[in-house]
């Protein structure tokens, strides 16, 4: 799984290299990124699945987003809840007599038990950007993240801090920006409370794939200043395609790599969700 996180990290920075050509092209073309004021853009995401019969499971994914982009600033809010449970199966070996040969044989009998929770997570993200330049490229920011993950024994993890960011290109088709700044982290993981000052280095890329489809990708690297071996990697990739009216289909990949997880747990948490987004007019 560690190799998988490194793969996502590499992919994130590969995107940076790929879009550099677009940045140069936009700069030469003198892209007009002034734009106009836009109202709030709220959305609700609902997804999940259920199975019955020989296998029993249920998954629920729900979230909400809120964006406001104006000439002077932009605000982005997001929250998501993921829950899942599945039946546990146990195998028992029993001795039975073959009626034809009369010999005793060993057979495996599988029995289905109660459902156990395998996903129970709440996430929240908030970021406010205030533009410092007339071309809306350079901006000051305040960003915060929240995580509660019962399966990973994260009772809470909060990061918050200021920073500076710069959009290397920003137009109707694509945006690409890098951000950096100090961050304060406090958490309770595996029953151990901890806090510290770290560095947040972030990257965000959005691309309008077609008139009805868009891609959003982000990557954050958060090491603690006093121990760079204690760090988090947060990778997100989502593709959204319009269906009818105010509905669209969304598929998202989230990969969180914690270099110092709770004792006995994996460093990497990967999740893939799919569902319908309802844009509220």
C-alpha cells in the first residue's frame, strides 16, 4: 500500500509537469481571468450500494459542497460522511460420513454471522482565498481540515493554518495552483493525543474535460517541523459528468497516507466512491 501512495504522489506531480505547457500557452495568449462575480454554488452528493443473499453489505456515501467565487476572493467548503458494514463469514471443519464409501470425510461449512462496521468516517474541508493581485493569480489563504475515522481509530484530527498561493494559469477551461504555509495540527489517534506545528504544501488542478464533464485533483503534503518522518499525504481525484437537469455523476478517489498510524494499523487508506451530485440552484 505504501507503493500505492507513492504512485499517487508521483501522479500528482506528473500532473504539475503536464499542465505546465498549458500555463505557458495561456501566458502567451494573454488569458483574461478577470471574470465576474458568481453566486454561491451548493451541491449534495449521495452514493452507496447494498447487497443481500450469500453476501450482505451496505455502503453509504453522502456529502455537501459549497463554493463562492468572486473577483476579490473565493470560498470552498466540503463535508462528507462514509459508512459501511458487511456480514462476517466463518468456516468450520466438520467430520461427515460418505454414504457411498462409508469413509469419514472432512467438509468445510461456511456460516454467516452478524454485520460488522468496516467504514465509519467523517471529513470536512474549508478554505478561503483572498486575491492579492488584479489578475487573480496571487492570493492569501486560510485552510482547515477535519477527520474522524473510527476504523483507523482517529477520534479527531484537525489541521488549520494560513498560507500563500499562486495560480499559474486560471481560465474557463482549467486552473492550476500551488500553495504553501505553516499549519497547526492536533489529533487523537489510537487514544493518544498529540499536537504540533507543521508545513502545508498543496497543489490543486481543475480541468473542464468537455462541456458536460470536469476533473478536480488535489494533493497535500503535511510534515511536522520537529519531525519530518511524521507526515500526512492527502490525495484526491474526482471526475464529474452531467446527466440531466441539475444532476451529475461523480466518481472520486481519496488516498490518505499517514506515516505514523495507530499501532497495528496500515499506513495507507484508499477509498473509491461513486454517486449522484445534485446542484442546488
